[in-house]
């Protein structure tokens, strides 16, 4: 019996040893797996941390672009931030800075802005963790004469619409409602109102328009303001809340000032039509995108008969003047670009119907900053669209007809829009070269920046290309 028990004991010992070996092997495996997972987690944390610093460096560079563009719009001679500008400094992001260089480009009025963004750990403020470089091209645009010019129909501002950075000339009257404003305290404007809006009424007769002998040409609600030097024929009131103010450097309401009527910009429509050399239908696939691919070129002297729509993802390059017998609509994600070959020669697009822009459509200047001059000749008179002059009841009726409608958050620097006999409406906010019409209506809730002059600068600068520079 004793021998048998001993044999049994000897038989169990190898099993115990194998279990111990298995446990040790599993411990080694789990340790390796744990170390691998820990190493992976540390690696992922390092990559994520590095990516975060890189993203913040790119954000700092883009902030440098935006701030440099702002400074360039204040001063055309701005050359960039040569010393580091701090963008952020906190425990989560670390410290982010940027420097920029603004440089001229050869043979154009474009400039480049190159911004370098760097991020540092707060524990190591002298050695950057990440550096990112962004380079953009900006084009300066300007328009001739007054940027805001209206006929006897006057200038209407409603909601919280603002006009900044442009002189204003109104042959008729100005009406401000809501929280509308012209100019700012720090940037007062020159405002001229000729009060040529009589006789009043829906049917004023053949003597319309002439200077009114009574009444106030500027009508303002309590919360509206005009900052600047205001010459308004017959105006004696500064508003219900002393709304006409000089601002910094302005004169306010100039007592006894008489603003002479100024003629609207004139254009020879007949000569323009006679110069057209190529004729096609308004829905021609050669010139409007009826099918893929969506790139089209308009030659100089193009006449399109009927309504024209540039929409969807259509890309149109303009090489000269054009004439459209119907309506022109630019919408969707369309892009209309002035060809670089045009240089400083501004193409003119004459439209017999209504001009409408909207959606996210873009109208882009060329590398010389040259935009397009859009003119609608539509009127409500019997001579439409061949009218060469209007007065009396015909002018009174036509000035209320919407013929140019620029909507959305417009970004159309360098573009000139004119409602030759009708009403031009700018809704929303953004940039535009100039606006002229028998009536100009800013009914949006934003600020319209016109391109004649921006603060002390002489141009409105906007971004036309963007790229990251990799070293």
C-alpha cells in the first residue's frame, strides 16, 4: 500500500510542474500584451498630441492671414508682421504665434501674404513643436466715382443694414429705418443728398424730378445714425435722436449746404449691341452649362438671345463684353471669372431684363483686380428696353421696378451693378464694388463694404487663392 501511494505521488508531480510553467508562460504573454498596449497607447497619445499642435499651428497661420488682410485693407503699404504675434497661450493649447510677409507680385496689382504659424509647449517656450506655413494671393479692387449713387428714387436702408467705407451720393432722398446706419464714429463718410424728388405722388407729371422746396430729404428713425459730413439740400433736422453726427473728423450736418444733382453713369446701349459679333441662344450649351463638363468661355462680343442662367457648378470665363436680351441669373455654386488677358479693361454685360445673383455663386476678378460692369436697362415704360431717356411718370414708375437683385452674403469686390432705369436691391452683407440705380435699396441685415476706398487704403483686398507650403 505504501509503495502504491508513493507511485501516485510521483505521478502527480509532473502535472504540478506543467501547470506552473503554463502560469508563467501566460504571465509573460499578458505582460508582453500589456506592454504592447501601453506602448501603443503612448504612441497614439504622442501622435494625437503632435497632430493637435500641428492643427493649432495651422490655425495660428490662418489667423495671421486674416489679420494681415485686415491691416492691408487699412493701409495698402502694410508689409506684414515681422515680429511674432501671440494668437493664444493657455495650458490646453500651449502657446501659438504667427509672423507674416506681404509682398507685391510682378506686373499685377495682386499681392501675396505668407504666414508662418508656430506652436510651443508652455514648458518649452523657445522650441516650437510644430510649424505651418500658409500662402494666399490677394487682389485689390476699386471702382470709379461714387460707390453708392442713386437717382430720384433715393437710397433706402432698412433693418440693420450698414454702409461703410464709401462716399454716398443721392439725387433724391434717404430713408433709414430700424437700426440702419451710414458710416461709423471712427470712419465717417461724405454724404450728399440733392433732394431732387418732387413733385411727389404716384403720378407727379412731366416736371418730375425737380428739387423739392420743402420737407426734409433725410428721414430717420430713433435708432438710426449717419456719421460724417452731410450736405443735404433743405435739411435742417439732425433727426429725432440727434442721429446725424460728425464722428471722428466729420462735420455732421452742414447747415445751408446745397448738393447739386449729379447725373447717373451713362452708357451707350445701342453702340454696345452693334459691337456684338457672335450670336447664340440663351440656353446654348456652348456658353451655358447644359451638360458636363462644366467649363465655358465667353468670347468678346457675345450676344445671347433669351434668358441666361449660370448655375449649378458651371464655370464661365469672361473674355470681353456681352449682351443678353432676356434675364441674367447667376446662382448655385457657379463661378464667373474675368480672364487675366483682359488686364485692366473692364468687361461690360448689358442685360435687357433683370439681373439676379444668389446662392453661393462667385463672380471673381482677374489677377489685375478687374471686375465686371453689369447693367440692366429694363424699365416699365413703353419704350422698354430701348429707352434712351426717361422722366415724369415713366421715370417715377420705373424707379420702383426691381431690375437688379444681389442677394445672400455677397463677396463681389470690384463688381459694378447698375439699375439704369429701375431699383437695385442689395440684401444680406458682404463686399461689392459699387451700386448705382434710380433707387438703391439695402434691405439686408449686414454691412455692405464698397470698393472705392477702405479706411486709409485705396483698394478692397480679397483672397483669390490659398495654399499650404510644405518644407
